C-alpha cells in the first residue's frame, strides 16, 4: 500500500486563491483593503527569507504589506513603541513580529503587547486562552493549516484518535486544541512519553512536531493512518544538504493512508493561513461576516 500524498503546495495555492477572491470583494463592496505589518529585528538569514516571501504573497492576494526592518540592537522600548503605533493604525489588520528575536528582547513581553485582535500569529496569551476554552480567537498558522488539510482529506474528524507528538506552544498545544474542537480523542505525546512507538501506533491521525529528523519510522504508524509531518530539519546525506521531516517518509508512506511530504507539505500552508488570518482579522474589525472555510 502506498499513501496518498497530501500536496500542501497545491492546497496552499487554493487557499491563497480563496483569500484573493474575498479581498477583491472587500475592496469592491466595502472599500476595504486588509493590511499586514511584519516586523523583523536583526539580520537572521532564515527570517529574512520568510519575511520576503510573506511580503510577496501578501501583495499577490491584493492586500497591503507593511514591512518594518529594525537593527539587531533595537531597544525593547523602541520595538514596543512601534507595536503600539501599529496597534492604533486602522489600515493595519494583522501584526506579526518575526521570531526568533535577538537575545536582549523579551519575546513574551513583545508578543503580548500586540493587540490580540491583530495577532495573526495567534501567540498572544489572550488568543491562547480563547482557543483553549473553545472561543473565537486568532489561531496559530501552522496548526490551522494542518487542520484545513485534515478536514479537506477526511471531511469529518469526529471520533478519530489523534496523537500529536510535540508539546510546543507554537504547534503541539494549539494543534491538540483544534483537534479537540473537531471532536477527536487527543493524546499529546513527547520525548518523555513511555513507549512512544505504541502511542503513535494508536493514532488514526498522527501529527509529528518535535523538530528531530526522521524520529518516527514507518513501523510506528498505524496502517491507513493520516500522517501530518510538521518537522523541517536540515541534514547532510550523501554529501548533500537535505530537508527532511520528523517522520521517516519512505517507510511511513508504505503504511500510512495519507501523508504530507517535506518539503511541500505543511510549510506552504503556514503563509497561506497567515493571509487567511489577516483577512479574518479585517472582517472582524469591521463587523463583517468571516470568510467561510478559512477559519477554525
């Protein structure tokens, strides 16, 4: 048996298309253009690539993109002042501060200074609390993308056994909350879980988000399970640099019913969901109905 490949690239293109249609309608009917502000502090090369890509895709779907690049030695007071200014700016509907921040800046303090209604990353403590209690919130982009792909593949997730490997605030915990919200029976597993292999084998849906290359081999996967691999790890193999996930793709694809590849699986969905969140934030800010199919 060979797994169905869940093509995140194609799915993300479809999401961006939907976002662009909604944005065009907002402009026509309401004279509104959603705006996304991205703040980058310092010269981290990976962050620079992300920010460029985010800016490009924001403009492609018809939104306004505002980029704020600050030097690495920017003081906390200056960064908080910029966020305060963006919070008050009515043309900005989404604010994203690119992580990681330089060591002298307190990430929690910075994130929690963003207006929760504009926190399109979904990391503000208020949004975390709202998601945890099943209320309307801004949802972190990567788990939202995973949920969209799962719903698209399965239709209903109700009653399925889901195992999330990884307990980070960015992916593991919010992913578990979203799966609970769709009536799955959810287990959060991690590096200290006893007999992790057996726990993984119980999953109809297995979400790997541990950040360890190819940690989950095929024989940890239940036959026919859906595997969502969030990991992006650079390794050297045969003298070449390679991107691999947290799941050993070749062996897992022989057992699973469906699987996301790395690259080209979850990755492209993250920026697509960031755009969807910005659109949602704009609709909420203006008392308009939210775009269907683009929220949790």
